[in-house]
């Protein structure tokens, strides 16, 4: 465990806490894409199946359990508790365009042609694009609450921090994970536009608004 | 040469 990865994981944890904080304080899921949240549940469930047969560390198991339960809880909040504040009519990204290619890619690129390894690969590819419905929704509405943008920034920072972690592991531990690295770079790149507006507007105290 | 990682990341 190096610091990049630790800070990356902490950023991921912070993003989920920010998301829950946003929902609880505004008592609303407005501005959040249900599709993105449902994709994250899929990502965590397919990747963390190894909880049942592969022990890495207590830290690892606790984090995995937290990510699965919290993401399911967010779905519950969106579909049940705060359902009236959810607006599916602006959450229009076609997720089948993401799921199909991810299935295909995981069948081609995996470390072993086993059910568990293909699912792992699938989850890596799916995570890299899971944020797209959310970013698409942001693009459509053109604005967002500050707290929602902090959530997205923490989520993007988590992915960005994994890149120096991989560079560190390559040089210091002689470890490389080409599938995770490729997908991780794609995932981080998707946040570039968002980060530009976040740094130039939200962190300067202005509203998150996209140019018309 | 670097070896492939175990799945020890989150």
C-alpha cells in the first residue's frame, strides 16, 4: 500500500460520504443519475465477488463491503425514500451502449478465461465508463449543486490518484496490471472537462454552470 | 520484467 493508493481510496470513500451527505441534507436526489449509481452497484458486485473466496487484507474486505452496501443504499434512497425527487426524464443515457462493449471487451481482454476473471475484467471496463450517464445528465442540465460537484471531484480524484499508484508499483514492486491501467486512464480522461469547470468555477466560489 | 498484479486493489 503506497500513499497514492491510500489517498485514492480515501478519496473514493469521501466521494460516497459526500453523496450520502448531499442526499440527506437536501432530502433530494435531484441532479444524480440513477443509471450511473446502478452501474456502480454492478461494478462493485461483479468485482468484489472475491470477498467470498480470496482474502487480501482486513482493510480490503472492509472497503469492499462498504462499497457494495453503500452503493446499494444509494439505489434504495433514489428509488424509494426520495423517489419523487428523482427525474428519470433527464437521465437518458443509453446504458446498453456501455454494457454491450464491456461484455465484449471482457471476453477478449482478461487474465484467464474463467467466470471470475471475466467478471473482474468486465467490472474494470464498466467502471471506466459508469460515470458517463451522470456527466451526460450534467451536460444536459448545464448546472449542478456545489455538493454534487464535490462528490464528482472526489470520485475523479480517486481515479486520478490510482495512476501514480500504478507508476509507483511498476518501479518499486515490479507489478503491472495492463487492463486496470488502460481502463483507469480512460476513466480519468473522462473527467478532464468536468475538472476544468470545477477548478475554474466551483473552487473560485462560482456556480457550476456550463457555457450554453 | 514486471509481473501482473494479483487483484489486490479496490
